[in-house]
C-alpha cells in the first residue's frame, strides 16, 4: 500500500513536470546534522616526483676523529724541477760557539828596523842637602827607557847628536841654594835662591854630541839647600827635541 502511494506521488510529479512549469525556488532548509565518517578509500596511484626543496643550513662540525695508522711508504720516481726564484735574505742567526784554535802559523819575514823611541829621563831627589863638587844623584827614576841616565852617578849621557831640553824643579828649605846645570864640566845655567822655604826652577836648550854628559851640582855645603820630603819634591829631567840626522841612520 505504501509502495503504491509512493509510485503515485512520483507519477504526479512527473506529469506536473511535463504539463506545468516549475514554481519559484523555495527557501533553503536548515543544514542537517553531520553524517558519520565514511570508510577509508583505497591507495591511489603513485604521484610524479616533486621539485627539489631549498638547501638546509650547515650542520654543526663533528668532533676530531682518531689518528689513523701510518700508511706504507710511497715510491718516488722524481725528477729535478726548474730552480725557483731566489728567496729573501733571512734573519741573522745566533752566534755560534767559539771554534777551536787553529795550528800555529809560519813565522813571517823580519820587519824593518824601528825607531829608538823617545829619548829622555826624569829622576827625583831622595836625600836632602846633597854634597858639593859632584853631580847630584836623583835616584828615584820616573822615566829612563834608553838608560841614558845613570841613577848611581847622577849623569845623563847623550845617545846621539841632537838638540836637547833639560830642566830642574827644586824645593829650597832652611839653607840658601846655589845650583847649576853642567855640560862636560862647564856650567850652562846657574840659580841662587835665598828663601827659607820655597821652590826654584830652570830650563835650558842645548846642543849635544853623542857621548856628551849633563848633570846638576850645588856650590858648597853652605849653599846646598836642596830638599826632599814626603810633601815636596826636587826633580831633574831632560829629553831629545830633535836629532841632527834621522834616528834610524845614527842607530
């Protein structure tokens, strides 16, 4: 009965559709409640390969690995290459250790004869009030390399011909001093000093031949006031100014 009714209604709708024009659309009805989820469908076919994505950020460096074992020594079939460009000069190295002394060398040829050197003397009095009528002895020697002055006799002997300079600087104490410089017994210069305490000096230039002698001498015991002490000195000195000829020719 119900089925017949449904068929009749469908038939009526069909007739109306062909005989009568459709009416205006009705107002949409309210949305029905969501139906239950359907069952999962089967896997579809494999899709095409997609495009390459953007490159990712670099990863964190890994830890240093363990040292590997030493490999076998390789063969070298090397040939010398072309010389490279000369490098820059390096820094100066440290000073090396001192080497051993080498063997003694051979004796060289004899050199030319040298000059005799400076000729002269200087002596100092060591005993006050020297005796008269004899050369005064200046026994303390300051300079007498050639030995031309005899400190035991107080006489200077000229070693070569030439011009000499002599001088004396004497301390006078308590007595009058009369003194002279003699060349071969001839007084060349004389000095008189009457001070109770003082000094006197004299200087002279003379020409001497080889072997000539010079000395200082006081007049007598009353006028021999030449003094030597810890705080005062009396000296006699002389030297060659220049020879008559070259020293080498007369030596």
